[in-house]
C-alpha cells in the first residue's frame, strides 16, 4: 500500500485516492499492532527475556501509532501529509526488518510456537476487523477502490 501511495503522491490532484489509501494503511496498521501487542509480544517477551529488543519494538510501535494518529487527523492538503506517509512507511520497513532479522530467529531458538501465535494473531485481526466493520480486502480490491 505504501508503494501504491508513492505512485499517487506524484499526482498532485488525486487527494481522494491518497486519503483512501492512507485510511486503509492506518486501519490495517492499527489492527496489526493491536494484535501483535496483545498476543505476539507478550509471548516472545516471556520466552526471550530480552527486554532491550522488546522495548525497542514497543517504542517503534508507539512512534508508528503517533504518526498514524496525526495522519488520521489531517487531509492530503496538509503540507507534511506526503512526507508523514513516507516516513511511516520507512518506520514500518525498519520495524519489519528488525522483527525478521532479530526477533523471529531468537523466538524460534527459544522454541516459541510462531505458527500458533500467527494463527492466534490472524484470528484476533479478523475479530478487530469485524468490530470496526472492516472486512479484509484483497490488494486488487483496494486498488480498484482507490481509483
């Protein structure tokens, strides 16, 4: 979705499509972070006993939530809107890289059942989507919707 936004950002007159993509990004990130904080992080924190790694992940989540809240409160007409979406994407890329390169290998080594946690997170995401009245949309549906 960030790549989709980057393409739209070049089109100065397509504010409605930009806003729709950003709304979808924010909604999906809010749901993902909530599920991760409720299910994945507590299990991994308990298994790893690596407060530094887990605290860094918590701070990264807090930073992303802050940008998301700011984006949800503004329109594409705001001077910093595009920059904020780009920075959010960079933050998320960094966070994912940290999880994939550091957290997941340590969790596997500690014999954390990643598959079970993934299934529980998926279930929780569906619950949160239902609570918010959002059905999971395939990428093609999002692209068609944003046009």
